[in-house]
C-alpha cells in the first residue's frame, strides 16, 4: 500500500477495543507487592498542536511538559525518562536544526536537582530507563546503567557526528552503559545481562517475556507483579511503557505511556458500544505525525485505551499536560490516585471536547 496517508485513512482509524486479547493482571500476594511512583517536572516544550491531534484548530500551540518518574521499591530506585537536556543548543545538529525549530524548548533542572533538594539518596538509584531514545527524554544520566527497549541501540549507533544524520550523541554511547530488553522473538528465560540487571529487589527473579493485559510482551521486573516493562512499538524503535502497581489488595496501577501517544485525544475518551470519539494520528501533507510506523503506532495507542478502560489503571503520557494541577508532584506520590479521583479529573477536558465535537457534528 501507499506510504502516503489521508486524514481519514482506514489504516489510522482507532482500533476497536474488542480486537485486543486480554491476559488478566496477576493479583498481588501481599501489601508489599507494590512500587511507589513520583512524578517530577523537568522541562517544557511549546508545540504545534496540529502535530499531536487531528482535532487541532489552525496553528494553535501549547506548552507540553516533559515528565520524569521516580519508581521506588524498598531501598532501590529507578528513574523513568529524564526530560529535555539543560543545554538543548548543544544537541546534535539534526536535533537543533530539526525538532527544536518546531518544538520550542524551555529547559528546566531535570529530575536530579529536585531529588537532591529533597534529600534523595542517590545510592538507591540502580537504573535509568528511557521509554525511548528521543532528545526530550534523555537528559544525561546519574545511574550506572541505562535500560532501553528492544532494538534501540541499532537506531542510535554510531551517533553524531560519526553519522551526520544521527540524533544521538556518539559521546554518550561511550560514556554510559546501555542494556537492551531482548527482541520480540526471544523465548524462554533471559540469560543475557538484562536477565540479572539490578534492581532485583528479591533474589531468584527469572525474567522473560510474558503476556500481560493487552500486551503480548511484558517483563515482570521484580517478580511480584509490581513493575512491568512493556514492548510498545510504533513511535520509534524500542519504545516501551511501564505498568506499575501502586496499591495492593485492592490492586491499582499507573501506566507510564511514554510517547506511545502525544495527546489525550488519541487514546481518550474510552469508546462505548455506541461511539468512538478518539482522534486518529494527525496527518500533514500525507505524512502521519510522530510515528515511524503509523499503523503499529495506531495499534499501540489502542493498547493505552484498552488499559484505561480498566477502573484500576490510570495512564500518564510523557507529555500529558492534563495531569498538571491534578496529581501531587514530587515529593508527593501517585499511590492514592484512585481514592483521590485523579483519573476522572484529568480526563474532564478531553471528554468535554469530545462531547462538543459530537454535538457540532449532529448540529
């Protein structure tokens, strides 16, 4: 089929939820089978909304946060995404001359400064995880190892300036120790370095790909169901999500969506049997926006929707501004999101906008 798309292209139509198979989430065995998650503001990008949503009006722009997340379990911690670097002008030339011309950067302190300010013990930090390797997620890392999704390194190497078209600094490839999740065809227990990569929290963890929820590939990182890294391709090679159990008995979860979707309107509102008001991926001049594999990205966006259908799961995107002013930021945490009604509150605007479009169409 053609690589040129139209906005009403059937290949980009939001996927009906009944097309996703479902593997029940393992239930917790004890109250300790959880992680604590904190959301940390790092920086902001001023973005053209038309690249995020097919329902954008004209050339409107909005400020889009770059969130980082601290994931803690006992005396071990993980940082999920790092945000925009403090010196974006020193990024590789393809970034400076490309995305940063359209997405206006407003650098912030990143997650490290607020962690230091509140006395975080960096000896606990065992791992940094990038949902993917793009410039607004990969501030220089304070951890000994960086975990990436499957196939990420191939798309990053050899780095800039060895490859003048690369968006990744070659110096960072030398400076940091990268570990990748295995590719999708890997079966059985992981025997490579990633199989024993800290943090492990408990001994005897046996890591492998398993089906979980509507995902074909997820790894139970701690072995107790409290943290899953999920293969979620489409936006770019190696894109992953994280499913985090934040309360146990009853079990509730936060789904860290990364850049699987760049706008609430792509994965919300959750459709009913009568109507589906989600936006397709926006198309400009025949090109779907912000998705290297548009059809796969469309399927992955639908996974966000399917997970959000569950009352005990709240999704948060890497750039989801609607959580700002709704959830508690670091040093507060997200554990009591369900009790505090944060999911419904952060979805109020997208539902109101969807209803307005529906009424306009009927009118």
